[in-house]
C-alpha cells in the first residue's frame, strides 16, 4: 500500500477554486466514504481549511489512486477533473510524508509557524477515524504528523517568529488606518474559532469598542461577554457596519454575508472623514461578496491578497531547526513504513511454518501411536526448535533489509517464494490531544 497526497492550497489555486473544493463539516463523512469507495483507495483523510483542501490516502497504485481522488475532488467542485489539473499538487510516498509533516509543523502555511493547522489536522484525523476510513498507514501517519507539529512548536521559536493569520491580517489593516488600531471600533462577524481569535487579537491590540455578531445570537453573546464586547443581531449588520472601522469576517456561511448592498447601505450612514472601512475576509467560502471592493471608502483584504502581501517569515535559525526536525521525522517514518511492510509477510511465513509443523506432528501421532505423551512432546519441542532456528536469521535479516531504501522488494520476494497470502491489517491508537496555540488556517 502506498501513500498519496492530492490537494490545492493558496499556493496553487485562487480562492474561488478553494471555495468550490471546500468540504463543510457536515459533508466530510460523505466525501470520505466516496473516496474509499473508489477502486484504488483503501484509506482516506481530508483536510479542508481556508488555505487548503487536501486528501491523504493509502492507495494500491499511483495512477489509479490519483485518478480516483481527482474524480472525487472534481465532483465536489462540480467540474471536470481536467479543470483542476493546474491547481492541484501531488505527492507520493516519501514526498507525501514530507509534505504532511511540513504542513503539521506550519512550514507550508501562509503565515509560517502558525499553529492552528495542528488542531485542524487533529480534527481531520478524528473525522476520518469517525468515518472508519483510516487504517494502519494513515493512523501512523496522522499520529506522527501531530507529534512532529508539537515538536516543532515546543522545541523551536517558530511560534514567536511566526504570526497568526488574524494578527497578520490586522497588521495589513493597520496600514490603511494610520498604523494604529488602538481605539478603533471593530466588528467581528462569526463566533467560531477564527472569530474568537479575531476578538481576542483585537482586544489585545486595544481596538474598541468591540462588537460581535453571529447567526447564532447565543454564541455571539457568549463570545462578547468573554472580552467585554457587545453582541448585536445579524439582522442589524448594516447598521453595525456604519459604526466601525475594522471588520473581521470569519463565518462558515455558504454565501457572502457582507454583500455589496449591505456594505453600500452601511457606507451611506458612515462619516467618510473616519477613513476607509477595512474588511478582513478570512473565510472560505468568502464572506465578502463580489463588487464590495469596488465601493469607494472600502478596503478589502482577503486570502488572495494576504498571500501577495505577506512576505515576512520566521527567523532563519528557527525555520532551519524545524526543517531538521521534519527531515529526521520523515526518515524515521519511512524506516517504520519499510519495516511495517515486511512484518505481515514475516508473520505469514512463520504461520506457514507452524502449520507445516502441526500437520507433520499429527501425521506422526497417527503413524506411531505407540509413542508416549512425553515422547511426542519431546519430538514436538525438537521440531519447533529446528524450525525457529532456521527461520530466525532470515527473518531478522529481511527486517533489516526492508528498513533500507527499496526494502519493499524483500517482502514481495518472500510472498512469491512461499506463495504467502498476507491479509490487510489495521492499527488504531489514541489520538493525541494537541490544542493549537495561535490562529491560522481556518
């Protein structure tokens, strides 16, 4: 079984394409089941954030697996697979492991070093295990990826060097507001993870008064009370917009909530001397509708624009330290994988030898009924010792060889020589509870 990663991110696809590929939480199980129903896909996990949609899969063949995954992604995006070709990246085997570990460490994020992706990977793992679409390969991959991410943030300064997406977005917003957010009235639309980060970051930067609005009024009130902010109904969105300078939009709505009509209505009641109304759109699908950026007095900062403007990264030493962690962990995982590939074959070989011994001992009992129980037991011990000694060195050596590059050929050779049938196995361990420490991909 081989590991395959197929996905699109802010590096390869515009927001419009990511919006079409995005998988809502309520659709996750359906998409995962659709993936593992494909002929070449046996395990699947899916990560869907504002910055990326990617599938991690165990496949029986590269080309067949790639075709299967692309077909499901195209179905999700309601287009032909060829329409996605220029937006997708593909990683196979060792390159796939490297990619997943880099994602977990925050090296592939729009804002290098952000840690929210760890929580999103954990959620993706929970979702896949809940849908029963993971097996031995993805269990080990996802658990190891979470450990790699945790190491990157606990053993290096990449957390301090990197920024959260919210912090970075507000830094961009400050450029349009005289480089000062303190005392600026602000609105957060959405009370989920990104909305909470928005309120917390605005509060820390001294922006205010702060207002929260959300489709669920109860959630808006709870979030607002935690930071001494006010909560207003979503129905009063236009009126609320007219009173603020900064808006952080981070809902899970399927359609834009800040439409051209809503924002235009807010501008009509807003004093133009206050400067531009800055809208930070951190949602996928987008919360800010088409045409809003064309309105006079409005500045829209979305994921596409952030990708163009964010140029600052972590200190070189911290990034290099994380790169070393990832490189070492990738090699460790590949060593485990090569050894794991041969382990079921070795077990099958020993099982075959045990069956042969048992059959011969039964034949001996039939041909020599005169043997006492002690004599039969001694013969059995002798035969078992002979077989174990004969198998010991070859099986130890084949495990060593299998851990080396190209070692998968030894397992295949054993299966061919002894005509072994090796069943698929799975291994389920507990999911590490790794809580993100900063905001990032949503």
